[in-house]
C-alpha cells in the first residue's frame, strides 16, 4: 500500500507528486512533437465535393497552374478521383471551351492534357511573347522538320540527302527549339547521331501521336533511295 502524499504548509505537493506531474508533461510534449514532426509529409486531406463547383472546378484550377501537359492518371491521383471520372470531366470541358468564344481551348496532345491558346489568336500571342521577333520557323526548318518527322530516326546526312543541301545549322536550330532531339537506338559504336521528334513537336503541331501525321510519307524518297543518295555524296 503506497504512502499518502504529504503536503507542505503552502499546499504544494512534495517531490513525489511533482515527479508524476513532470512525467505527464513530458508525455504531452512528446505527443505534440509527434503531431508536428515532419510537416508536409502527409498530404492535405479534402473532400472534392466541398469545393465550389466540385471536381469540375478543381480540375480547372489545376490546369491553370501546370507547366507541362498532364495525364489523366496524374490528375486522378492528385484529386483522389477515379480516372474515368477525370477523363469525362476533361472531355466535357474541352467540348465546352471549343463551342464558346474564348481565347483558349483544352486539348489532349501526346497523351496529355493542357490548356492552349486558340490558333486564331496566334498573331496576338506571338506579338506579346516575341516582342516583334520572328516566331515562325523558316521554310528550310519546316522542310527539315518534316523529313525528320516522317523518317525518324534519321541522321543529318540522310536528311541532307533528301533536301539536297547541308542541314547542320537547321538541325541545331530545331534542337535548340526543342522540336527534335537525338534518340537512342541499338547500333554499332561510332554510328552517326539519329534524330527524332519530341513531345513538344506533337504539342506544337496539335497531334496526339505520330500516327496522326498527315499521309505525306509516300511523297518522300524511300529509305533505299536516301541510302543511295547518301552513298553518292549528295549529303
């Protein structure tokens, strides 16, 4: 049987009780520390239906701040929604924007979604962003880009063979603009660099995939003809 706690004349418990109070304080402090440890590790919990406009408005809010096109699965994960629900909302928004007199549209390009300015407003956007500088590609760049798009992966020598001129400078321009890039393919060591188009190319051309390219390939020389021209020194 434990001894009763004695009190001094001031009414304050003697050390035995004080130690118990100290232990309780330590436990509470440790609990508070655990509650506030590693801030940001746990994601903020929310109910999408609590937001004004629900999932539709929440998806619009995210689309307005993304820097790169986003997949439906990424949006669904962030908003804690089924992928099919997100896809349905995106398609509805895209249809609504297309039918209204707005300066922007929602499109799925390269398998990802993003808000873009409408083509009709390109002159206004280019003037604002470029400050009067040339924004469009030159004819030489467009021709080179077309060859790469339809014959990728392809080397600079073979592109030159198709066009009949040296394309080194044009290729560098297209690479710097992010429209084409060196691609890694199985080959022998020392093989010439091969180029292909990028996701940015798909976005700028308004394509969801390379399968959506217009059927222009029949008008380009075959691979055998390109090989023959290259071997004859027309590169």
